């Protein structure tokens, strides 16, 4: 039910977006096409060149542009700085498209290089998300303790890690996922505004275009109509390229984290909609509702219910499903695709453990085998791989 509802909402969202963009951009496209046709006819008439010959020449020029050749060459495309910029857009999945391999060997190498590079970068983004959540939980925990001290609900001599008995204001407290989303959103807006100011000053773009470029780049959409650091010479060129690299790296990591947290909000909304429209008299709906309640820790208007986690002999647990004992089989593709990149249960548990100072329950064998807890689907796969590796 949730999958079909999400698919229907995405289809409606795409239709609405297509309608808006068609209404906004279609008149401008028609006007530009009219101006271009007028220019072609005038050029053909003045220089006595037939339109078919002129269009054939322009098609050759388009092919040259696709190969990276420009009338005014701004800078070499495949020197080491240009190639480094290219591989950065490959592994980050930005893919501007202003530079692409033209040789067969280059295309084959790109397939292999991108396969491992993109996988490693996604792992880096997941680890970044895990650590930024831990940092935010630590800061929010400190702010909460300070607020409790000011209100007199926390003893002045209380130290983190001491016995929690009798401190009812801190037991069960968890940082809100909504607060995490708000903090990440503020940081993303601040970072984009600072980067846009730099691009406006150095690249000569207007500020709206710079903001547009930041979102397209940081979200890894990568249209390629605006690309930074493409001129041959800049003032303070080394400093600008370093700043450009830092802004893109931090922006992509931050927006990736923000997208994952927003996906949790969407998941909660879907659960709420399904709960509102579930059929009370249909046993099948009741079964699906019960199954949905086990896999989702939070719904709007309800608190997270604490369940006892089934542990195996080594203390290893399944990070995506609580209350179920792990089996020895490898994770199935259906289960992997069904879990979100950042599941709500994992995020809330990480926030709770970090805020309350609880150590992670990671078995010794898991550490020795190199598997560690991750986020969402990555955590499920790591735990299953760790378990099956231990049993071999």
C-alpha cells in the first residue's frame, strides 16, 4: 500500500512540475526559436548561402561542441586539473556533461571507474550522515541539559555518563528528527548563500544564477548549463579552486543528508495517510497495517515505542527491524529495496544512543570482520554480511 501510494504521489508531483515548467518556459522557447529562424534567414540572404548548407554546417558545429571543442577555447579540457574536475563530477554523480570521453578506451574505463567510484562515494556520504547526526545529537543533548539546569530539574553536580536513576527529565529523551532537519536546512541555506556570493564575484554570474547553480550542483542534478572554474585564468586562481572544491564537497554532503532526513518526513506522511484511509472492516488491511506498524517506529502524533530487541548469542541485532531474530540468510533484493536509505528506526536509535551516552551494541566478531553499523539499507546489509561471515 505504501509503495503504491508513494508511486501515485510521485506521478502526480511529476505531472504538476511538468505543467508548471511547460507554462513558464514554453513561451520563452517559442520566442527564442522565432529569433533563431529569423537570424538564419537573414544570414542566408546576406551571404548567399542556402539554408540546407547552413544547417549542415551548424550540425557539424554542434558535433564539435559535443566533443568539447569551442570557438573560444577557455581552457584545456583534459589536462590534469580538467581531468580531476571531471572525475570529481563522475564519482559524485553530478555529471555536468561539459566534458565527456570521446575515445572507446575512455568510455570503457569510465564504466569500470564510475562503478567503484560512485559506490565508494555513496558509502562516504552515508558515513558523513552518520557522523553529522551524532554531532547534532551531542550538541542538542548539551543544550537540553543546560535548559534543565536553568529550570532546576537537573542537579547542578550532574555529569554525563553518571547514574540516570532519579533524573526523570532525561530518561527517554531523544532529539527531534524535525530539529535535525531544521538545523541541516539552515546549514545548507547558509552554505549556498556563501558559495553564491563567491561565484557572483569570481564568475560574474548574477546572484540568482549562482543560487541556482549551487542547488543543481549540491543536489547532484548537474544540468551543465552553468559550470564553475572553467575560465583559463582567475584572480587568486589557486585559492578560488580550493574554495570551489570545499564548497562543492560540503554542499553535496549536506544536501545528501538533508534529502535523507526529508525522506523520513515523507515516510511519516505516507504512514499517516495510510492510517487515515485504512479499511476498518477489511482483515487484509488490518494485517498490512500491523506489519507496517512493526517496521516504522514513528507516525505523526505518536511517540516512538520502545521494543526489546532480539539478540543472538554474540549480541548482534538487525538494525532495521526490531523484535525479530536475525536469520542466517543473505539479504534479499526485495528487502534491500524496500528499506529507505535512512530508516526512521535507525536514525532515532542513533540519536537516542548518542544523546544518552549509551554504547553501541556491536559484537567483537563484527569488529574483527570489518563490518560496522551503518544507516538504513547499508546497515541491514552490513549486519547480514557480518552474521553470515561469523557463521562460516
